[in-house]
C-alpha cells in the first residue's frame, strides 16, 4: 500500500457521478462486492444491481434509484478495499451531499441496511418535494462565493428565494431555489462576468428552502436509522467540521437538505489537518477533479473498479 492512513481521507460521491455499468466489473471479480449488491437487491425488493449494470440510463438517473445506486457501489468498493487492505484505516471520511450518508455508513455510524433504507427514503422525499415545491438549479462558473451570495440576495424577490447550494471548488458554484429567482440570478451572474451561468436540467431544488418539507420527514427517518458515533471522523456538509458523535450526525443531517454543501471548506479543513491523499470510493472521479482545484498538491485516487487496486499498490 502506497498510502499513509494518517494522511489519507476517503471521499464518497453524490448525484451526478452515476453511470450505467457502475460496479459491474467489481462485483464480477470480487465476491465481497457482489454480496453487497445482492444484499441491497434483497433489502430494496428489486434488482438495483441490474439497473446499475445494465440501465436503462434514464431510470438509473431518477433520484429514487440514483441515490441507492451510488451508496451501494461505494459500500461495495469499500468492502473490496477492506478485503485487500484489512489494516488500513483512514484519518477522515467525507461525502458530497448523498455521499455523506455513504461516508457515515463506511465509518460505522450507520448499519448498511439502515443506511440504505435512509438513502432510499431521502430519494423518495426529495422527489416528492420536487413535485410539490418545484424549483430549479444553475451552475455558476468563474465567480467567487461572496459574488454569488450577493447575486442570490439580489435575485431573491417577493418570497421567491435562491441560495448557494453547492460550493464545489473555487469558481464552480451551484445555486438552487425558485425557478424565477434562479433565472434572475443566472442573468445577473452573466452581467457580473461569470465565465458560464446556465440552468441545470432538474426540477428538484436541492439544498434550498424548497426542500423544507423533505427535511422534516428526513429528520424523522434519521432517528429511525439510529446513527451511532463513527469509528472515523466524518466531515459534515453543513459546517465542514467533524461529526464525532451520534448527536453531531443528527444535528448535521437535520439541516443537510436545506443547507449548502461546503465542499471547498471540507477539503480546506482536511488539508489543515494534514490530509495529503484522497481515495474516491465508488463511482467515477468527479470529487477528485474538484479536489484538484482546491488542493492541487493532494494525491487523488479512485477505487470503484478492479484496476484501481493496482494504482494503490495492491
């Protein structure tokens, strides 16, 4: 193993990383991964594994399926990692939006089944909120957080609000809220010199006030999932600080759906704690690309396919 556990963090992707074929080769080669997919199929009562491996893409991209798919692939990858490197324990874990739940399960704060049911419920509630309180999201490139916060404040009018949803990395910000407010913010961002400002093809205004109805029920679902203190500190999305107790987890998740994903601050915090390497556990390398923009000196690895073990000295 080429990684030092004391300076390594595991990170877990959120929506947008999914793709047809995710986890297929891993499950074919490693029984530990296949067992995770089989368990998920049994818990959910449908063949999530077939959807991950064969599609169709439009069904996999539905929030109801995307969130469990990413969670399961991440935990399947983790099972293989632990089988190959049984004594390795990272210093921290973190996840982007949905990935925070994967990180909590990986850190032992959620049992696999409880975490999967919570993820499924999260997807159901976000879908419902998108239907009852439709809104929109937009990507703003080339402006900094203070600029976008000011734009959002100016575009929020007459009860129609828009806010920063994802601070992904310097110069890459996602906003979310009422469609009309998002549209005003996009135009204002262009006027302010944004390199790009474009509405995203979604109807769910994630990480905005429009998720309030989903948040209330999600908080109840968190209680049912009975989180415990994690074995490894998990950096929460809401405050970009470690979640070290069950109460920390409940407090963070009680605000997650309506609050900003502070990914830039998360990586900056981990850097301040001496983290020098990241392993993206599961599907794709989206987070690695963001981390490169935040901490260019950090080593970045993926672990979601059989070939990835070789890159880690396995």
